[in-house]
């Protein structure tokens, strides 16, 4: 299929019409609007990345695992460090997106300026063409009217050829009508020639404008395609970079040894390998009682001892002796 061009497909039959040219201009305006929309999208996306990056950096400064030790502490520290690095990479990604948005903005403004120059020249030629076309039509009408006047004057001369009294006057009117017709013909021909010159100039300028505008459309499509391509490449690279940083965390977690951390904690904080001796019951009145019983290395627990048993000799109450079972109960 042959490659088609703007200059071969945007003409119209109206001598003063600009339908084809207007279609191209509208297409360029729509394309400029698309550039603006993509530019705003990139800026908004950069703002999202910027906020996310700052949130990550703030999160990486949160204190946790302060009391952990050994391999787990190293893994947690590595985790925080890499989260900080990920935040920094997102911060850089946000700046890269803003740079791409600025490039697109500059490109859009350059195309706008170039388009204005061509539009100015085309608008000027179009106004000249319309004005000259109207003059040509007016001169054509005047020329045709003068020709009709000349024919009528000639017919009057022929009809009154035998009228010697008015023949001279009729000849004079016919001559004047011929001169007027010749002058109208000259003006008409001059306007047609001028219109043809302006038309040719407009045709060339229209073709040149079509080439410039087609080049702008090509450049815009290519720029937008490359901008989006670069954008998704940046996002993909960010994923790769983040995964590389997270891999450092995974490597550190691989070195996290549960047994080693337990042994490290025991070695660092151990308090002894012998439990406290059991507290045995010792009868206070037993001859085998250990006099040091109840004395501990630390503060002893308070112990309530029973008072001396009274002499069992009264009839009012009977106390049980130590030898009797159930001695702690009072019998009435």
C-alpha cells in the first residue's frame, strides 16, 4: 500500500473554502491536547511516587526490634535499611517522571510556536485569496454588464441607421459603451490574473503547510510513544531495583539462625544452671530440725510459727498434744 500524505488528501472544491485545512488544524489541536493530558498524567504519577517515597522513608525510620540481638537483629536492621533505599529509589523515580513531563511540555510548546508561524502565513494568504476572489467576481459582473450595454448600444445604432438626426449621438453612445466594456474587460482580466497568482501562491503554501503539519504529527506520535515507553521502562526498572534491594533482605534472613540466636541469648544473659532447692516441711519441735532451715540467700518468706503448747491440766478445755493426732483442734 502506497504511503499517503496530507498534501494529497485535504483539498476541497470551494475556491474560498478551508475545509481540508481546518481538518488538519483540528487534528493538530487535538494532538496538542493529548500531549497536555499525558504531561498532566506524568506529573500526577510523579506526585504519587513522591508521596509514596516519603512515606517509605518515614516508615524506615520507625524504631522496632531495638531489643533483639544477633542474627535476627541484623536481619531487621537490613530490612529497615533496604526499605530506606527503596524509598530513595522511588524518590528518584518521581524526579525522573517530572523530567519526562517537562520534556513533553517543552516539545508541546515548540510545536505550538512552529504551528503558529505556518498558520499566520496561511491565514494571510487565505484572506488575500478571498478578497481577490470577491474582486474578481465583482469585476466579472461589471464586465458582463458593460458588454450587455455595448451590445444594446450597437443594436440601437443598427435600428436607427436611417435616422440621420440621432445617428451621431447613437454612435457616440456605442463608442462609449465599447470603451467601457473594454475597460471592464481589462479590469476583469487583471483581477483573474491576480487571483491566479494568489491562488498558485496559496496552493504552494497549503502543500508546504501540509508537509509541516504532517511532520509535526509524526513527531508527536513518536514523542508520545517514546514518552510512554520510557515511563513503563522506568516502572519496570523500579521493580527490578526494588527486588534487588529486597534480595539483600532475603539473604540476611537466610543467615538468621534460630538456634544460634537462642544460644547467643543464653550465653549473654544466663543466670545459672541450678534451680532453687525445694522447700521441705520441717517440724519445729523435731530434734532433727536443721537450725538453718528457712534461711535463704535472699529475703526469706514470712513464716508463722505456733506458740508454746499450754499445760494440759484443766477441766475446762482439753488441748491435744503434739503426739496426738489432730493436735491443732481445740476440744470443748
